[in-house]
C-alpha cells in the first residue's frame, strides 16, 4: 500500500521550478569551472564600469596567467604591485580617502543587502509549515517537497547551497590554501571572478525564475559582477591599475559522494586537479588538497613526517596499505579470520601519531588511532582482492569488534556474517 | 514443479538477464548466487535481518505520522546507493510484487539507508561486487562508517578522534 495517506506527490509547478533552478545553477557551475581563456574585453568592460560607479576612472589592465603569478618576482602582478598600494599597506588609515578596493567592497556589500532583502521574502517558512531540517541539502529534492518543505527553501539548497559547496569549498578553498602556503606574506583580498559565481548565481536564479525582482540600480550592479564571474579569474583592483588573472586552464572534478544537488569536488590522481596556464595550481585527491609529493613520490618517510592525517592517508592509499604497513613497521594489535570472507583476515594496527610538533597547536596529543585492514570479498579485474584500511576508534582491541563497529554492530552480531562479496 | 521456488539459486548471469543490470565481466557469471537469511556484506553495504538490530533500527513515520512509505521494488530494480564517483550502484531487484522498500527508518547509529521486506528471494546487485541473495524476510540495509578526523583549532594537524565518524564511500 503506497501513496494512500500522507505521501502527497509534489505539485508539478514546484517540480518544474526546481528543475529550472537546477538548470540555472548548472550554468553558473559551468562558469565557475570554466577552463576557457578569459573573455578579456568583457572583463575589462565590467570592471571599468565598476570603477566608474565608485568615482574612479577606468584602470589600466595588467593580465596574469594565474593568481600564483602574484608570488613570482618579476611577474605581472609583482611588477604592478607598487601601484596596488593596499598590497603593501593592507590596513587603510582610518579617515583617509578609501582606496578603490574598499570602495568596490562597499559597493558589493550594499548590493548584496538589497538583493538579500528581496530574496528573504521567498525564504520565509510559510505559516504552519515545518521548518526545513538542517540536513535538507542531503535529502533528495522530491522527497523533501513531498515532506512539505517550501519551494523557497528547496531553491535555496538547490542553487545557493550547491554552488557554495562546489565553488567556494571545493574549488576556491584549496586554491586559497595553495596561495597562502606559497606566499611569503599575506596578500590583500582579491575579487575572485569565476570563483565568485556561487555568490551571484543564486540572485540570478531567483530573478530568472520570476520569484524576486530588484531595483534597477541593484540589478545593474548584479549584471556587472555577474559579467566578471562569466569572464575572468581573480582580480586585484588598484588605483589606476587592475591586475586580472586568467581563468583556470584545466580542472578535474567528480560528483561529491551522496550529492543530490549536483555538488562536485576536485579529484585527479595524474597531476594537479586544477591548473592555470603558467603551471600554477593545486593537487587534490577526492576533495582533499595534498602536496605534490603525495602524487609524485609518496614514501613511508615522508608520510611519517607529515603532520596532516588526511594527507598521510591519501599518501598511504597511493602506495597501498600493505606496502605502507611493512615499510613503516606498524605494530599489529590483533588479527582474526574475517567472518563470511573465507581465507581472509581482519588485521588491526596501531596508527602512530605524527612525530612533527605543530607550533601553536592548542590541544594535547589525541588518543592513538587504530586502523583495521580488511580484504574485499570480491575479486578485482586482475584477480587479486583489494586490501584497504579503515580508521577505527583507538578503544577497540578486537579486529572482529572493530569490523562490527564500522557497521554499527556488536562483535557477536558481526561474527554471524554469512557472506561477504 | 513450483515456479516460485527455483530448485537451484539463479546465477549472476540469470539475474543480469532478468533485471537488465550489468556486472563487470571478470566476475564469475555462472556461479549460483546463494540465497541466505543471515547477515551479508556487499562492499560498503551490510544487509542485516531486522530482528538482529531491533534495538537500534526502527521504522518511522513519514509525513503527518502516516507510517513508513513503502515503495514496491520494480522489475528493473531500485538503486539504493552509488559510489563516490557516481557510478557502481547497489541495486535491489526482485520478482514484481514480492519486495518493498522504505527509507523511513530511525537508526541510532544513522547508518541505515532503509528497510526491505521480501516475500520471495530478493537480490542486491553491484557491478564490482556481484550479487547477494536474500531469503524472504525483513532486513535493514546499513552503510559502513570509519572514524573521522578532527581538526584542532588553528591546527593543521588532524587527529584521530573516537566518537566521530563518517560514512565510507568506495
């Protein structure tokens, strides 16, 4: 018996709105992930218009192949640096005539407050309707609609949340980290061009779906910022000179696990997952930024010296758990036959803490972790069985207990496993 | 001759022909898929008879306390979970009218994808892991978890932290 009571089907109007919202989101995602060369005339026109709106004449444009070129002596950005006063003195003196980047930031936030006000009406939970759960982004949209979640909240997760996860968290964040890691000193804020698409895209969606309209001045500004997101990479506005970076030249992504709104993350195990035309970029494995050595030359010594456990884990998987355990001499806590997987063993190892001291860390040493090395129940193409490690709580001493824990089962229940494939 | 209960369990080849689903060709297609009433694992999924986890997994109400919403499992199968890269689904398949599925469950460990109830043998198929046969009964399908890492404040060094976990996606 299905569908008789309670389970109302979402109305076709809501479904159609949601489909159109997803299509607009995908347009903006494509701009954010674009590897086309920058549309220089479009970018220069939009940025010039923004300068005029803050009472500054259009700047001279200096193009750079990547944000990373800010870091090389003699690069276009370094050569232009003397004209970008704020790069040298990031804290503007109070009361002084604000520099152009501050004026632009004010323009941007003024626009956003007005657009947010127009959108807020649509985001309000209708009277009597249930408040959307915090887990809404993970709920399949048709089910959420059927459960009575308002269309406004659904469009918000479909467009804004999804673009934020994909472009801000998955793409921009590792690039910012890479940038900060290479930079000898902090560089002041840039605007992010294509990587700002997660901010302008949602306003565009509300407007194009006919659910929000904006005053002409705010719409005009949105069009200009949108034009930068559609045409270039990061840009640094200075007095008289604006440095603009190219878009990414190559980008490798994969769907985020369990995503229901088209979220993506970076992943490439054959080189940088995101690469600019001058070779600057970031290595990312399954969404985790890693140093280049993890791909090019992972060794047990480097793994032992690595402070970040995520990076260590990615490196271990590159060389394989067996090879790593042998080479690193991890101590075996216990081994036991794997129930339901004849001929295979469950092996529980102590995972050593990294010996590297981290300056400024506020916590003491954490509990020692353990790793359970398990063997797949089915064969790989080459006839071998894949072995892999699963981190488990350090409080578990028994391999069968640890295997049970991974499925939320007690040792005794897991021991009844009849068959593993 | 009963047509309901085959004298021998179907092979992977029989199941892929019946459902139109495919498995990778290095798996032994001629091998019978045993139909079992106990606990089975298929990669990162676990199929557990509901009574074994009755203290932890319970059917819950859908909207407006109307009870769990059951979906009949169609002939072409019902996808329960896909891999991290978006492929390789675990698909539930059964003869039409013999199996139903609901995602409306509460699991104390938040690992259950849902519960299936079968009145005839049902099968879980996966391109890389092959097939698992389920005897008539009610089962919870659970995902696998691993201990997660916690990042200390202003600390680039992630630490093992018991009590926190994340789901495995292979």
